[in-house]
C-alpha cells in the first residue's frame, strides 16, 4: 500500500532551486499525527537523512549539509510536506524520498524512521 508519493524532482544547474512535494493519499494513515522526513540516496551511496518536521509544522530539523539552503514545511489539510531546495550543489544529486516517523532523534535521525513507508522517490540532478 502506497503511503507517500514524492514529486518535483528534475535537472537543475548548480545554484538553482527546486521544490519537492510529498503527499499522502487521502485514504491513508493519519498524516497529521506523524513527523515527516526527507531522506536521499546519492548515486552509489547509502540512505542519508536530510530534513524532518514535526506534526504541527513548527519544528523543522535539518542535516548540517543542507541547513540554510533547504526549507521544510507542511500543509496538513493537503496532507503534503514540501522541501524547498535553494543554492543546489552537485553533491545534492540523489533520489529523494519521504518517510514518516513518530518522533525525531537528534543523535540519530535515521533511527525512528518507518522505512516501510518510504516512497518511490523523485530524482534530483544538479549539473552544469
């Protein structure tokens, strides 16, 4: 059963911007009760946590590598989380997916992720 669907990826030049969306189908889990996180898998590398947001949307969390460039937000009425990505770098190239969790772990953000909810992802490629 599809829990989360990502969109908005594409090819962009270094320094450019993209906005990713992560939407939960209307018939799915109680979206407003869960933290939603973005993770990414760069080519040939493992899964990396990027950002997360709490249930009400007032507490965003970011990996050091994206802090100041990416902004996460959510609209519970639309069952959607957004990731605004600015000042993109080639090292941001990856398959981006969203995943839900019950809480945020500052010491290990990957720990609480429900990887069974991982979406199929949307590809982001940053290249000249």
